[in-house]
C-alpha cells in the first residue's frame, strides 16, 4: 500500500483516495441538502408546523456541528481511515432508521444519529486528502475534493426531487446504503495516517458544552415567539450562551482541548473561518427556503424544483478544480472576494421566482450566477483554511472549518424564518411564503457581500505554499497597509514553542 504523503492526484492510488473521500463526504453533504426538497411532503404526511421541519434539518446539523471537532480528533488519534469508515457505516444505519420513521419525533431523533456519523466521516475525508498527497499536489486535490463535494450540496435538491416524486421521500435516506457500501470497499485501499503526537484523554466536557450551547441557541431561535413560549426561548438562549462561554473557558484551561485555541493565533485561520460562517449561512438560508418557494408558491413539483438548481451543479463540476488552482497561483483574495459578490447577485435575482414566473428568464440566470460564484469560492476557501494548519493537525483544522460551515447553516435555518416573520403553518400559504422569501434574499445576499469584504481586507495575495510555509507576499519597501514582512520566529504565527493549551504544537504557517 502506498505510504501517506506521497500520492499524486492523477495516479491510480490518488484517484482511489479521492473517490473514497469525495463519495463519503459527499454522502453527508448530500443528506444535508436533499432533505430540503422533501420538506413540503414530510410536513403534509405528518401534518406538522414549520418548527418540526426546521428540526428535521437542524437535528442533523446540530450533532454534526457539535461533534465535528471530536470526530477530527478521533481520526488524528486512532487513524483517519479507520474513523472515516466507522462514520460511513454509522451514517448508513442511521439513514435506514430515518427511512423507517413512523412519526416526526422518530425522524428527528434518527436525523440526530445521522449527524453523529457525519461528524466522524466529514473531517476524516478532508484529512485523508491532506495527509495522503504530496505538499505540491494538495491544492489541486483539495480543489477536486471541494468541487465534487460542493456538487453534492447542489445536486441534493435535484436527486431529492426525483426520489420524492418517484418512490417517495423515504428513499432520500435509503439511497445512502449502497453509496456507503461502495465507500467502505474503497477505503480498504486507502493509506492509513494519524497524528503521532496525539495522546491523552479526549475532551468530553468540551464536546458536551459545545453541543449544549448550539442546542440552546438553536431551540431559542426556532421556538421564539411573543407568547409564553417566548420565556422558554429566552431561557434556552441564555443557557446556550452560558454554555458557550464555559466552553471557551474550559478549552483555555484543559491540557488536551477539543478545540486547540492556538490554531486561532494564525490570523489567516481565524479570518477564513469567519468568511466560512458568512458564506455558508447564506447558502444554508437559500437552499432551505428555495425548494419550498418553488413548490408552494411558483407551483413546481419536487422534480422541477430540483432541476431548477441544476446549473449550480454543472458549474461546480466544471469550475471548482480550476478555481483551486487559481487560488494556488494568485492567492485566495481574488476568488474569495469575487466569488461571493457574483453569488450575491445570483441570490438577489432569485427574487424573480414569483407566482407566474418562467424558468428561463426568471430562475435560470439567477442559478447560473449563483453557481459561478460558488465555484469561485468553495475550493479556495477549503484550501486556504488548510493552509493555516500543520499537517499533523489536518483532522482538527478541517473539523473546525467544517463545524463553522455547519454551525452557519444550522443558525441560518433556525434564525431566518424568525427574521422574516415566517412561522407555524404559513409556509403552506403561498402569499405568506412569497413575502418571507422576498425578505430573506437580501439578508442572504448581504452575508455574501460581508464575506467578500472580509476576504478583501484579510486574505493574502501570495500563492498558497506547501507544508507549513508562509504564503508568498508582495515585497513592500515602505509600510503600505496591505502586506507585511515575513514573521520572525517567536512572533504570532511564526515559529513558536509548543502551545500552552496542550495542542500537539503550533501551526507553522500555511500549508496546502
């Protein structure tokens, strides 16, 4: 078996690693979006209000985001391939339980179990890429992984519509079983890798506090109202914030934190995760509301609602790889600034999807621009966050970034209906749903613009270097306010002694 850190993307072994990682993580990403197109049918079958549909999405996101860091740490300790394969099997079993659900509460519980499996396999998939390929080939490999994984996000509504209109919504879960079987077979040929410095006890307390914080805030956003329930929502919000504060305090003090705060000493790592929060909150909001808008307001069936987003899928397939290479050559600032701005225009144009609208003049241009924008930023975003972490921390770093993306989507699904005044059974009323959708789009576009602005101010313009090197930066003989000289050892983000928070050591600068 080929040793880790020596593979090329075009080699047979490299293609096998990419296939396993893409199919595994794509299965989890797909399930995060495929459910949205089935929500109207699920709501009609069980006769439930909007809050139950929100929990159908967010129960999965909650356990996925809350346990993502622990999943990355488990992979670093016990082997990324082993934990990745365990997550795939767990995910498949939970998917069967979702398909068999006889009540909405059972479905929500099974979705939470799905999220546990996703938390094991998602950071492991990216860590396999980072640890298996040569440093000079990682940007391209990450670009391929990100692009094809992004396809899973976009193809979800299309596949979901086909299954919902055909054998029924339960098959959006059953379809995971054969996919999981293929991934398990592929992983048998993937080289194993782990962090040799990972040891000691796991941070269970940190994981519990993180999960409780997310659960409290999410519950408050979904259940918030002006009645007696508003008191409960306020109490759970306060509890969630308190758990969040305790989580940060605990991570600072524990010898082996789930979230090594020393990672955030890298300004690049910190800001790229902030950009991730902005962009994926916008994506989560759009993909949560768009299928319901197209079905309940415009009059599409589930299949037509899925096909409507097909341009996004095709553009991600075609352009994500080149976008990753562009970031490698020019630095991430250009794609991470231009991409969100283009996507924001596409999001605003989705406002033309109204009663009586036609697909080609009203919906198609919006999805094209959204796909172009996402193609520009999905791969560079992933490559940049890994550029700020050491190879030994690949699992933890990818877990942090994946958790940031899922937390953003989780909070968007919880908060957006509240922000636009969509509650209870109003999603079934075309006029109310149309007003809420029109109000939501500027909010999502604004998050895209905010992400572009932060990228313009914080992302480097030099190439993404390999294996812990600083990115190349333009030389500046005078203080120009845009770039800075290379950091000396001992400075923040430069050569540092081992992290005081107990992490396996400092991030030595960007790597790809």
